[in-house]
């Protein structure tokens, strides 16, 4: 019985230290208040050597969550664990969602990826969802596996391209041009296309297996753009078009490094490391205006 009574002052002291002006939140010392919203399935807490993927939502006062700052972050853990948020972060596991109240001036905005630091708005709420928590060893193993896959896929693409050229009877020696292959059907009118020309082309685009992923004729809308402007077309088209004039027709065989690369197309239609074929014609060409 004496032992039980001896625990009472400790319990009272712990309760007093844990009191918080924010219902459901626990004081972690100083001006930091913590609440676990969702318990994940991770079996270990965050430490300095980890890599983390976080979803971040911050707000001031009773404003909607995320109104002050909202983003996603992939980072090493140590820059975050060296901040005022450390006591809360060191309690988190993969899959956890946690919420904190702390002074805006103590939030490590830049380390959370915020380039425009909010003005001091007093106490702010910061919610974090720990999407991934990986050790350095896991990161190393994943990187090694990805590099091995990438090397294998690059070799596969080269083999597929070689078989395609052989099957189609395309002579690499006469068609190779700055990393792509150009099979000219009609040269077109001189002068050849050059940087600054506003051109309109029609084309059918497909993979080596013949599967189409784009067709301007089917949609009835040819593609118009200024040659040389960044982000308009894939690099392989930029290269090949300079061999044609207005009215020119050709087939461009474009390896992935000059097409959609190791990531594939943004919409996911063209897979990574995919050589593509464009059968096209130059419909219109307007030379750049002289200054």
C-alpha cells in the first residue's frame, strides 16, 4: 500500500506536465504539443540515419488545415530531427499521422521544403503523415536493384532496336543521324527547317511493336510549334525535323534517350526505355520574322 501511495505524487506531477491548452494534445516540453492521429504499422521509430517521405499540412489558429503550407517531402531524417519538432518526430513510425502545435518561429519551414517562410503568426498547427521510413541500408538496396533493372532494360532496348532495324531492312550506316535514325521519303522544299520556324506537322507515333500512342490524323488536329522552343516536342523530333523542308516526309526511329527516357511519358502511355517511331510529314512552315 505504501508503494501505491508513493506513486501518487509522480502521477500528479506527470499529469501537470502533460496539461495542454489544446484538447487531445500532450505537452512534450517547451511550446511543443503533440497528438498521434493515426497509428501506423511500422515497428520502429524515426532516427537520424533514416530517409523519410512526409505529407505536410500547416495552418494558423483555426484556419483550414494546409492553408498556411501544404506539400510533400522526401528527405533524410537528420535535418528534421535536429529541430524543435524532434521530440514528436522521434515518436513516429511508418504509417503514423501526427499533429503538433508549436510557435511559427520554431517551425523548420525551409527544412520542410517551404521556400517562402510564413510570417510569425504565433502558434501554428503542423500535421505530418509519415508515408515511408527507410533505413540507409534499404535505400542502398533499392538503388542497387533499380540500377540493375535500368542496365538490363537498356540492353533489352538496344537488342529490340537492332532486331527492328534488321527486320525492316534499315541500313544503320545511312540512316543514323545524331543519335536517331531518319528514313527520308521526301526531302521537301529548300531551305531545310531551322530554329525559329513555326511549323505544322502531321504524324502517327508508335512503339516498335506497332502499338500506336499518338495520331494527329485520327484526331484531325496537326501539331504546330516553333522549332527550338524548349518543352514543345521530344528531342528526337527536334533533331530529325532539321533534315526536312516544307512538304518533307520521313520516318524517325527514336531511342528512348531522345524520346521519353527512363521514366516514360508523363501520362504513362509510353513505358520507360521505349524506342518510338514517328511517321510524319511537314505540312506548313513559316520562317521567323526578321528583327
